[in-house]
């Protein structure tokens, strides 16, 4: 008989790989070696793998906080991004189980004075991103009242007729969050805490309600270099969560709590077997890739069913990967997101399912590599930097985006501004008809206090159709 996962979790934290059998130890070693080597090249995050009910690995890598040198670990608190959506979808199914709503209910049942085109949108359509609502109507932390958010959303034009087309929509899940509040009579976070997190034993998951272990709050390092505080600190300072984010993203959690979440789903602590089946049944898409309720479903080669979802705010990237038939569940997070590490969970999944699979080594991300070079060399060696990037990061240097981003990051840091200007010059030489790049060159000149050159670059950008430079020209000519 398989050991309860929560017991195994406790054991693995104390004993590490020593409690595993020989085959499990081999898998542990392969995964651990892969990520340990990656951490030497800047990878920072955590991985947990459960196979046949046993926790194979549950370990952190790199730093949760560079200032304090705090290591990532299974109790580190991370932002899980859009994986918040499965809490929202599960909460809806829980309300259905309690007889408080139906998935066929139209929005007109819960919201008054809706425009005609939105009255018959159903809860099912919201869950499957087929309601037609846009992805967003603002940024995560834009201040907006509840009334104004929904007034603006409902007054807007739908992207498609309800039920006709899949279009990923954060706002649709915000509507679901509001329905949860209206039906339950509780704030969104209070409801998911009472009916989902508490039954699962998850004490470090939420927005504001948990008694957060502040020593475990991670900072994030976008591309390994942009340092930001924990979102929890921002939530506490703001005193709330805006509807731009609530119910669709932004919940924070730990690796250990997300293992408890899986155990609660799998053992029907939260939902019945019938509701769990609804949660991961594909509804929209095709035979190979579909969306369920807060989960994606994909059929892989060999007719292997993969249930998964990703979440990211740009700096954090979180993945949940579940193979129901193979009894494999993976929780992955990085607090130093870049293109090379965003989806490492799927590499670990291949290693778990195929004992011969060897992933490509995790390289130092290109932004950190370039920044290190820039710190140590003068701008007259810019050609050598480009050569090294072509030699070591050719896949990242296929267009103008890389150098443009590095230059903009330097301006954001207000450091090595002469390097930012040099990179922008290289870019416009290679892509002289790109107005956006001339705009960036103008920014480079401006950052280096070269006003006339900045104006000329902005004017060139406008000539090439980049209208955003017009405002910058006006601002500089006023000075």
C-alpha cells in the first residue's frame, strides 16, 4: 500500500534521498545533478517530483534572497502566477457540489444591467476561456475599484461570440472570482482558504490571510538580474489585491503546500471523484491539446495524457505537471526566470518518464552573461561581445530583441549608460529600417545627456512609423 503523501513529504525533508529505493535514488540523482549543475550557471528555484505516491525529490536550488544569502528550499514562498486559476476553478466546482450554482448559469444571474452580448455567457465558458473576454484591461497593480473594474470589463467589446473560440482570459477568471464571492457571501481569499487550503493543510498559501513566515519570502530576479521584492510585501503595503489580479493570478505558495494540494485533489479531500474528473476533462481545443478547468490537457507521443498549467509574472515562473496514468506529479518554480529555465519542469518530466533521457545542460542565461561582460570591459570591445554572443548564444541573437533588451536594462539600472548607447548603435546599423530601434537609440543618447542626437534619433523613428517617439521629441524640445 502506498504511503500517504503528506507523511512521505515529512520524511523526505528529514532524510533526503536516503529513504528511497535504488531506482528512485537513481532518478533523484539524475534530477539533482541536472539542477545542481544549472544552479552553478545561475538557475534559482525548486523542484518536487512525486512518482507512485512517493516523493522522489523536493529540493531548492540557488538563492531565495541574494542580500541575505537565504537558500531556496521546500518552504520558500513563491508567486505561482496563473496557477491561481486552478484554485478558482476548484472553488467553482466546490460551490456546484454544494448546490449553490450550476456551470450552465448565465452571467445575468449574478450581475445586473449587463449588455446584451454578455448576458448569456456561462460559468463553463468562463472556466474554459471561451467567453470572449479580453486577457486584461490593465496591469496587475493598477488601482481600480471593484465597481469600476467590472463596469469597464462588461462595457468592453468581446473578442468573439461566447462559446465560439478559445482565447486565454485573465479577466474571465476575475469574473469567476467575483461569482464565488456573490454566491458564497465571502471574500474570494476567505472562501478558498476555508474550503480548499485548510482542508488540504496548506498554511502558507494565499494573498494576505496566511500568517506568512517572513524569513521564507523569496525575492525575484527577472532574467537573473532584475531584483524585486516578494509580491506578498506589495500586497501588504497596498492592503489588498486588485481585480486585475484577484482569482486569476498572484497567489503565493510553497513547494510543500503544492504537494499537499495535489494530495488533497487526488484523495478527494476537496472535490469528489466526479468533480475532479470535470476539473481535468478537456473541453476546448483538439485531440492533442485542450483546455479543461484551470488546467491544460495534452496527449503526448505514446498516447500519454499530460495535465498541466504554467504561471508567471515575468520574474517568477511556476509549473504544475501531472501524468494521471503514470502517477507522476511535478511542481516547479524559478524566482530568476528567463527563457532558458521557464519550462524546466517539462525537461524533468521527460527524465522521470524516460530513464534514458538526458536534457541539455542549463547554460548561464544570456542577459547575465552579457551584463558580466559589460561590467568588465570598455565599449570599444562591443564587437567582441557580439562575437561571443553569436558563438555561445546564437539562438538568442536571431533578431534585434536581445541587444535592445540589454540596452534598456542598462538604462533602467542607470549603469554603464555608454554601453547602452553602443548596443543601440550596433542594432540600428544592423536593422536601419526599424523605427523602434531608432527610438531606443534616442533613449540611449538621452540617457547620456546628448540631447540633439536624441532628437535626431527620435525624428528618424517617427519617419519610420514609430509614433511613440513624437511625445519624446516634444518633451525634449520644451527643455
